[in-house]
């Protein structure tokens, strides 16, 4: 398919609840240069891979430049074009440089925010089957509600990059 290597292993990062962004005990997974996007249709390449691995409700755009999270669903972000500096984990999280071919998989509750992007930046977002994505802003009331909804979010049956036997399935086992 369009995965660079069959044995690629994602980097993992966990972020503590900071009192306003709940984050998640499950790790954020970051695949660096996981997808071959050096072609005329990198968006379609990523969409095809995510779809083949059971992730849908896809969109193409950027990453919001304000801090937010999703309390009802996990999210995959596949970088089709360009590069960006993104903070994951909320204001006390960590900044990452992500670029074309990278994929970040955020467990429900993980804060994220774009800090800067190249002019050609394009990301494909996707979600496992189940609840719909809602943008949640970091407020005390939303935090309280998220602490109830996040533990109820079902684990995906497959990794959006590597499929049913991918690292996400192993790393996110509760």
C-alpha cells in the first residue's frame, strides 16, 4: 500500500490532566514519515489508507490555531502536504514539528493546537467508527464533563496506519 515500512513503530507520548485539558492515560502515537506522500494526490493516498483501515468521517483542512480537544472520539491526523508546529497535550504539553507523511493519533481528550504552518499545509482528519467528533474548548465545565465521557470512548479495532494488527491495538489495550 502506501505505508513506508511494514514494521514502523510510532513514537509515544502521554500528557497529564492539567485541570483544564483532560488528556488521556493512553499515549498519543506519532508516526514519523509513515506514509509515502511524494505523489500528485497525497490527500487521496492518506484517505485511502485510513479508509482501508476502518477510519472514516474524514476531512481535509488544517489544525485549529486555538487549544481544543475531542471528548467523545479518538482522532487521526495525517499530514498530506507541508509542515506545522503543533502543541499536543494542552498549554503544558509538548511542541512538535510535523510534516508531510507523518500521522498523529490522538486519544480522546488530548489537547491540540496549531502554532504555525507552511502555506501549503494540509491535514487529513479521520475517526474510528462510533461517536461523532465535537470540538471541545478547555473550560472548567467542559473538563468536568469530559472526565465522564472520555473513559466511555471505545478503543478502535484498528490502527489507521497499520490496520488490525498495528501498534495502536497493542499500545492502547486497557
